C-alpha cells in the first residue's frame, strides 16, 4: 500500500484567507487594554505561538513553540485558556485540561499539515503493519493523536525517536521533511507519511544561495520542516524555540531566518542589536516571489487582536472533543512530556 500523498491539501481554498487589515497604534493599544481587563475578569491565560502577529504576542502571558505551549497548558491554574495559534494546538490544550474552557480566536485557523493526515487514512495504513510504533508530530488532529503511540514536536523529535522501542517499525506522521531530518540525526529508519507544511516548503535552495551572497557573514537558521536542499545550507537546523536560543548565544550579528516570519518580532525583542533577515520564498500556489523577504502562514495570521478580544467576550469559539478522544489522545502527549523531561 502506497503512502497517501496529501501534500497539496492546502492548495484548495486559498481564497478563504482575506487580506490582513492594518491597525493604528491607538486602536491596538485600546484593544490590548480591553484584552488584559478581560483576562483579569476571567482568570484566563493567553498562550501565543511564535508565528502570531506582533500585537498578539505582546499581550500574551507566554509566547513559544508547540512544546513550550503544551507544557504551559499542562501546568496552568487559569480557568480559561485563550489559545492564539492554530486549531490542533488549542486541541492539545483541551486534551491536557479537559475540565477547563479553551477558546481559539478564529475557528478556521487550521493547518495544512494537519489536513494532510486524515485519521481514517492513518488507521488504514496502521492495519498493514501491526508492528508499527506510530510517532505523530504534534501538528495533527486530536483523532490522529489518539491513534498514536507518542507525540513529538520539532524541538524534541530526535529525543522521542531515540527513545522509541528498538524492536518496532517506526511510522512517522505527518511531516515527511521533519521525519527525514530526524532519520539523518538518529540513524533510525522510519516509514514517513507524505505530508508537509506549505509555508516551509516555499523556501528554495537557489533563493537562499542568492541571499547568502548579499549577507555573507549571516548565520543561516532553518526549521526542520523545510526541504533537505534548504536544510543542507543551514548553520543550524532547529525548532523555533531553539532558533531563538541559537541567535541569543551566537556571536554573530546577522541571521537569515528560514521559517514563518512571525518569529522575527520575538527575536528582535530578545536579541537587541542583532539583524534578522527573512529568507525569500517561492510561493508554490502562485508565482515565484524572490523579492519577498517573508513567509507567512495564512492560518496563523487568521487570528487578530479584534478576534482575540471578541473570543474572550463571548467565550467562543470553544474547543470541544469527545470523551474517548480526550482520553486516548492524552496518553501519547503525556508520554512525550515525560520523555522530554528526562
């Protein structure tokens, strides 16, 4: 049975992403004050992914990557979790906090990688090999998590794979590029699901080589969801959180950042005096955009400050999951957190 090739899933429905409206500083400040007051009234915590727009990052209690957000969700004492990210991330928070209210600013903030791996297709593949040990990248649905043995993030994937049983056949879903990079690091053979993140496969070797000519002293920092032709040019391949640590500790003053451009805001705040250059992209759904110096995830950018304020006022959209999914999906996430803490 051939692996399902769902990489083009995001190509359908590009028109559902409206252009983002600019807002004045005064409007942003007023909305931020409303949000902070609502947070106090609700005893809420605001979690934001590194790819969120700057104004959302600035009102969040915690900004981080998938692993850090999962850890914060697991230990929060708040009554309400406001998750500024995409749907699977808010689901993870709900799985770890089944008795808490979890809201997401925009219910349509999904993920092309999540869409590439439907639970029913994964179940069919698993039936072909009872010896599969399924490692699911956290960028997947709750249903896929419930079918998995352990979850991983880009920050801990190597550690999770190294801890996997030696006598099992490893199945890694859904990101084939992250999976390939992990195989390079660990030497563990794995069957890879054929999925990818559309925002990360826009980066191309030729465009990055041209940029390096313009910034020869810059360190190239690449997310492992990128293509191998791009990873091979990197000074460092790492998760978003490890990217920030690398840039903080490196003596270099210039960095070419090969991931979603939302992270630049946090990098500039935490690494003053250093220059960050967004890698040029090749838009697989339109035309080459070599003059563009950014890559934006259209799903992540669906969340806005207005939607954040409104979801806290209405306590909706809410994340709700069936009890059996909550219970079965929780086990592989807890297994991940336990291995990560070792």
